[in-house]
C-alpha cells in the first residue's frame, strides 16, 4: 500500500503543477481581475509547499470566488487530507465548498458526497448516512450514494435495510443484480434465524437467497446445516455433496460435515461412494481428504485413511519421523495404533496451520468469513491448510 510519504509526495507534485498553472494564468490577467482570490490561492499553495496545512486552509477557505480550476484543487486537497488521515481538515475543505452560495448544484452534490466520505472515514456514520440519503436521487452521485448506504448497512448488520437499498440500486444499475451480494444478505438473516432456533424462518430466507443466486455455495451449505438441524439428513447430504463437487477448495471444511450427515442418516456407504468418485475424478483431492481426516477424528472411512497413509508416505519429514518402511512390516494392529497416534499429533499441527485467506486482498483469519474483513468483498475467503511444525509457523 502507498505510504503517507508517498501520498504527500504525490500531493506536492499536484500542488506544484497547480501552482505553475496559477502563475501562468494570473500572468494573463490584469491586476483588477486577479484580485484577492487569486492572491489567496497562491498563498494557500505556498503554505502547502511549506507543510503548513492550517494556514493553507485559511487561505483556501477565504471569502473569494472560486472558478472551476480552484474547485478541482479543493477536491484534490480534501482527498489528500483524507488519505493521510487528516479527516478534520478534509471535512473543513468540503464544508467550505458546500457553504459557497454560488456553487453549481452538481458541484455542491459532489462536495456533499466527498463530505460523506470524510464522515465515513471518521466513523461518524449517522452524519454520513444523512448526507448520502439526500443524494439518492442525484443524477451524478445517486448510484455511488446507494453503494455507500449499502456498505453502511453491512457494517451495522442491518440486513433487511441492505436488501431494500440493493433493490433500489438494481433499478438504476443492472449490473448490481449480477453481483450476488443480495443473496448473502438473505443468508445473514437465515443465520440469525437459525441461531434463534427458528428453522422455518431460516428456510424461508434461504429460499429467497436461492432465488437471488441459484448457484450460491453459501446457500447450499446453510441449507445443509438447517436440514441437519431438522433431522433431514438426506437433504443435508445432497447439499454437502453439491458444495464438495463444485468447490474443491472447501473440501477440508465440507468433508467432515458430509461424513457426519452420512453417519447420522445411516448412509455411510454414500460417503464411501462419494470419496471413490471424487478421487477417481481428481487424484489431487487426496491431499484435502487427508487433511480432513487429520482434522476430524470421527472420519474412519478406509479410503480416507488410505489418503492419510499416502500423505505421510509422500512427505519426506513425516516419512523419516514415522519410519514408514519399518512400520509396513509390523502387525496390522500395531500399524493401526501407530497411525492413530501420528494422526493425533498431526491434528494439532494442522489446526495450528489452518487459516482462511482472502483471494482478493490476502487478509487472513482463523475462521471462514463470507465477507472479507479486509476488503469487504463477498465470497472470496477460502481455507489454507498446512502443517505447523513450530510456534513460528503458527
């Protein structure tokens, strides 16, 4: 990410260019035309170059008239202050613009939107929301204002409000319907209903989520969980199988749930058939099966155990530690006991090395998050499992 110094350097370059422009332009104007506003503008730029932002603000926010060029400089200056974390100064710049009596409507709306961004950066959500609500019908700022209002609803977990705003956004921006965000809002409401043990209401929200995004993996996972809670293990098995078949990166998370659903429904043979089909279609899935077997002590299916054995044999470090060649000649009971002991040891190492990482920004977390806390993108976090051999690997 750009550092504060980088932002400041970029700001200086911009100011230098603007200063050159102003000098050139003022040179073309007579003394009466330039007047006080031109001189104040030059003084403001000089104060910026001297790193005296408060004095620069006093010059820029003086009573003089603004032309299009000086207005653009105000916006650039406000954005520079916000990016440097000087939000109070950014707010002052944008408030000054809004209070100008002769500012054209589109410029005033642009300043209102910039001020709302300042309030969002400062955590003043109520003030930001009030400004953005005024801009919802703006021809130039309306779409972005709706996006910011939706983001606010996400931050405050007002999911029904987010749905309402998203429907409004879809009416003016057709691409919004393809984003799939609204399906996540329905899923969030379903999660809340499930936590409250209201399974019918959770199912109703999931039906609406599925209508919004029929191919959503999250909807399938939640439908499986709700079905399992209701004792409908066949439905849970179908949903888990769908996720495992369509998203291999989630196998480590899904296989233990699928195994549990098959056992609860007396369908262990289904789990065996699924593993056989999975490994036949994608031999690389054996590593995920091995890790799922390590992480879940309840998985005892022979093919899963075979994947675990192969994983140990294929790792040079584990092979040396376990002495697999010597173990192969031991009685079956000894082999089974040794493998279980190694499995328990590996479980702690696998849990220590298990993280979830955002595919967009790289943010890492300890659990699966459907919305990345780092970049706020939806459905971009996936598991990353490895063995942590020491504390420095954790």
